[in-house]
């Protein structure tokens, strides 16, 4: 089951990568039209904003799965192992609460605003734009439930345990 879920999250990462590439192309196209052709596209900045929101939330799903969100590693690393494990469980419950709120209110927002249209893109329903909230909330909720299960039954992966570049120039 973990392998299939990992593959699904890999798909989410590719989706976020596609959104980033699309946003870059769209902004370059908008700049080209504005400064080279001198005919500004009225819709590109609004569409790029929606892509940025989607990229942010789907990137958050990937970061959540890889345990790459901001934390207090220096403080937590100094705690006794038993205290650290209890604190990780409490922290995961707090994250779980946030994800429940994101899912619930995301669904309410999609229902309430679903038939509205974007200002400059009249064919874009705001329900499509806001759908990222309940989708990413549900995915992160599944990740947190999986993490709580691992913490409870002792198979938990430490924060940042998989290999990734930390951003340090000394690596």
C-alpha cells in the first residue's frame, strides 16, 4: 500500500512540476506580448495567479509526504527519545486538525463559489480554481493519518530521512 501511495505522490510531484513549467511559459508569453508586441494579454496574470496557488498547494502535499515542512529540528533533536516521540504525535494531531479544516472549508468554498466565473477568463469556473483546497487537504490528511499510524506502531520515518539537497553549499 505504501508503494502505491508513494507512486501517487510522485504523480502529484509531476503535476506540480507541470504547473510550474506552465506558469513560467505563461508569464514569459505575457511579458513578450506586453513589451515586444505592445499588446498586453488581459488574462495571463490572473491565470498565472491561479497556477501559483495550485502549485503551492500541490507542492505542500509533496513536502508533507517527504516531511520537508518547516520545523524546530534543533529543539526537537535535544529532547529525550520518548519525549520526542510524544511531541511528534501531538504535532501530527495539530497538523491533522489543520488539514481537516482545510478539507471542510475548502469543500464549503467550492460549493458556494463553484458556479462563479473568473474575472478575465469567463470560461473558468471558480469551483475549478478552489478545488485545490479540498483535494490537497484530503491528500495531506491521508499523509498525516499514515504518519500517525507509523508513529503509533513504531515504523516512523524521521523528518527529512530521505535523501535530498538541504540547500547548503557544503554538501
